[in-house]
């Protein structure tokens, strides 16, 4: 049964090969949708299997851990696989019409599934070196996608993106090398076992800092965040939506995974560091967003601010805090992707992303207004949407553990987010269209393929709020596994079911 753990990597690999061989653009588009649905079905099956049978492990090539390549799926990685697959399905449908704007060929889908393979590999790998490898697969795929279309703006944004992320990879590789030199292994379960038996050395402390910087760059936390708003507004909106939902979340996933397993011996130091970084990330991202008048830039800065909430949960480091971080991560993947898709629809009907150049959408496109207001209110934390419960859990965890200042910053950032969403609403939907920017003539008609992806993600955000209890229980179960790593170690090293 554990051989199924390799499916999240094998399925996109096979789909990549099909896309390389295939020369039909139409077939490529619908194969992209079908392949994403297959990945979603696979992730749901694996999550159900983990809940029923415990942690799944696969030792590639029959090499016993910690000597071989280990794949591990627990509740945390299972949740992330499902959430990531939902985003892939929505983006694949959205791409059917929107990717034609730049280039009508199947190259997009080759790197779409390459990115999916890197994403899933990062979620299920059991050792640090292969986490580095999957990060590089993600980096290569995302760089090709961010420059897809080869406009000067895209190339400029792509260079910034590549340079900073290569720097993060260098820090990660250096930290990983120090780990291997000190312990002789990079298997995360074996490292966790060794670190619980012995003492930290100076080189391992240096390794921890290097890895923190690497994940900080990948996750776009303060002060390593500036590459994200400089690059996310440049590609096709399909690609921006894909990145907004997935890329920075991989960095946060890795941070939660590695630091709960390996680096929480010096818990006071790391808690303080994570909380300070979380607070600055939230406030600086939120304040920067309020000064923007281009929809993609507003939403990009709010990716940064909301990463701060996820790091806040890790800094609190209680089961409730980490469960809040996981709940918030899934909520944000859904709502943020939907918000960027709606920004793309606005641009399609009005011809611009600039808020000063558009208006009148509430009367002209009431359905588009509904599609925007759901993810916007979810991001702002308005009940009963998913964002309200995500922030409520984190605020409750902060108050229970006595972290009042970070809780106050979380509330303040929520107000900044609400202000930004109201600004987009007022400018794009309520005010009249400026006379010197009449928009596209004749008017563009949006069909169901355009509207379905944000409607699908918005509906999931509503359902996540209405059924917050069951989702929270899944997140809390995953958080308890993260704060009690013995079952993870026993499953990987000794093959014992928890």
C-alpha cells in the first residue's frame, strides 16, 4: 500500500512526458484539466489512507532509512497535497482561456506539471537533500513560467525572482552541508532522533540559521520579502494565480516541517525569532498594500502580510497555534488564488489592472462583484468565511499563551487587509468608470470557463467557514503530530505504525 506514496510525484512526471510528446494545444489544455483532477483524486485517497492507517512511508529502491530516499505522508503533508491539488484544478481550468493571451502552445502545461511535481515532492520528501532538490525543480519551473511570454517586464521580474531564490538555495545547501558534516545523515527522522539524544553544536546552530534564512526567502517573510511584489505582477494572470496559491506556501510548509522536527530544542530563542518576524511581516506587508493602486500589487503585498499569520502560529508553538497556522494556510491558498483570478477577469472586461482606470463593475457585472467580495471578505477575516475562523484560532492561541503583542499586530493587520479590500471594491466596483478610460469596446463576454475557477474556490472558502469544525479537527490532529514527533520517527526509521 505504501507504494501509493510515490503517486503525487509519478503522476505529474507522466503528464509532463505526455505534454512534451503532444503537439495539440487543445488536447494539452484539457489534458491539463484531467491531469489536475487525477492528482486531486490521488491526494484525497492518500489523505483518507493516512487518517485510517497512519503515516505512509516509502523507502525508494528498498534501501532502509536513513540510507535511501524516503517519502513520507502524514496528516500535515496529506492536507497540503489536497489543498495544492485543488489549486491546480482551478488554475488548469482558468488557463483554458487565459493562457492564450501570451502564447498558444503546450509549453505552459509541461512546466505546470513540472511545478506540480516539485510541489508534491517538497510536501512528501523525508530528507533535507531531496527537499533541496525539489526546491530546485520548483525554482526552474517557476522561472520558466514567470518569463512565459518573454516581455521585458517579465524578464526583469524573472531575474529578480531567480536571483533572490538562488541565494536562498545557496543558504539552504550550505546549511544542509553543515548538517551532514556533523551528523552523517540528512534523513529528517534520523536527524530528529539524533538531536533528541545529543547536544547542539555550534555548527548545527549555524546550520539552523542558514536554513531559516533559506526558508525565509522562499516563504517571502520579512526582511526577505521584496522579490515577491517585484515579480508576481509581471506574468500572465494564470501564472500569478498559481504562484499566489502555492509557491510561498511551500517555504512556510518547509519551515514548519523542519523546525518542529529539528530545531525546537532552543525553543525560547526560536519562538521569539518567529514571533518578531511574523509581526513585522504582517504589518509591513499590510501597510505596503494600502499604498498600492494596482490590483495585482495590492494582492501581492497581502500575500506577504498573510504569510506572517502562518509564521505566527509556528512561533506560538502550541498545538492550537500550529493548527491555526495550518488552517490559515489552506484558507489563504483558496482565497488568494480566487482573488487573483477575479483581478484577471476585471482586466479582461476593463482592459487594466490599475484601480484609477476602472470602475462601474457593480452595475455592469454583478456576478463579478460577488466573485470578488467572497475571497476579499475571506482575506479580511469577515465571518462566516474561512478567514474569520483562521484568524480567530490564531488570536485565541496567542491570547491563551500570553503573546498579547503579536495578537494585537494580527488584529491591526486584519484591519489593514479590510481597508485594502474596501479600496479595491470602491475603486473597481462602486465608482463610475473614468471618462478618459472607457474600457474595452465592444464589451467582453465572460463564459462559464472564465467564471468557474474563482466561483469554485470561493465556494470552498464559504464551505470551509461553514464547516470550520471538521477542518479545524483535521488541522489540530496534524498539529499534534508535528508537536509530538515520536510517531514520525518510528514510522520512518523503524517502520512502526503509530
